[in-house]
C-alpha cells in the first residue's frame, strides 16, 4: 500500500473535522436567526473555506428536524419558488450550548498541550 502524502492526509483530516463539527456549526448559524437551506450552505462554505454539498446539509437538516432541534416552515415568495426556512428550537439551543462548552474544553486542552 503506497504512503499517503501529507496533503492527502491533511485533506482527509480536515473533511472529518468539518463533518464532526457540522451539527454544532448548523445550530450556531440558526441560533443567530432563521434562514433557508441555500443561504445556510453558502454561509458555511464561505466561513469554512470549503464547498458544502447539498447532499450533506439537507439530510442533516432533516435529522435535526426529526430530533426536534430545529423546526422548518415554507415561505411563499413573491417572485421565485417557495423557501423552506429553518429555525432552532429551545432543545437545539440547549444542545448547542452544551456542544460549545465541550468544544471550549477540547480547545483549551489543545492550547495547554501546545504550551507544554
């Protein structure tokens, strides 16, 4: 089996990291206000510096809805198709706070390791 290059390994690690943080990131965006799928995808892609696929985000939004962490409703537009808007629930906000606290602990641990 050939050795993977550093770039390949880093790329795989970055994808896994983004995938692992996606729940937190989506909830954090929705905590700032209601939005629709395409705008959510564009914002995440811009801030993460990587393309977010619809095939990744929409199934996640569906799971978050099933878990009652977000709600969705259709908004009729004067021009163009209707949009499905998503909003965080109280349960989603509680989970987000717990996730952010855990992320802070992990980040603090990483920073301590770097200094020692």
